C-alpha cells in the first residue's frame, strides 16, 4: 500500500522559512515525478514545484527563487525548502507522486500559515 506522509508545516512570520518533507512508502520503482501542490480554501489547487526522475526541477512562477525542491538519495523522500515566505503562501501543501504508469498518489497535506 502506497503512503505519502507530509510533515514540517506550521506557523511562521513573513520572511521566515520552513522545510516540508514527504516520505513515500510502498512505492519503489516507476516514479516519474515528485511534486508539491498547495491549496488555500479560497483558491484553486496550485502546482508549486516538481522534481523529475532525472533530478531536474521546475517551479511555479509565484515561488521561483524562493522555494527549492529536493529529494534524498533513495528517492523516497521529497523536500520543499521554503524561504522568504509571504502571507500569500499560506495554504495546505500536498505531496504528489506521478508514476510512469498507473495511478498517481497524494499525501494528506500539511498546513502552512504565514503571519504578516
């Protein structure tokens, strides 16, 4: 059974930093991308960042230059280092895995709140 467990969310002041983690279990091969999305209740779900299987990365315009996605050597944990946080970064952050075939997977989400 595939499980994605996020951690690292919390409350931080504007300008501060947080590091999110997402540990994947039950999935050992066939991962195409590991991603982070976020959703604020008043907005649609937004793509934040992707790390591809070859290690290349992509970022949404709103986080480019402030957030960094990475993963561990085993390629089962993905991280999101978030710097220079802004109040508009407040959202529930979700980890996502897209496989080369078959279903994709989502974590349960971790809340990030940024106070001004």
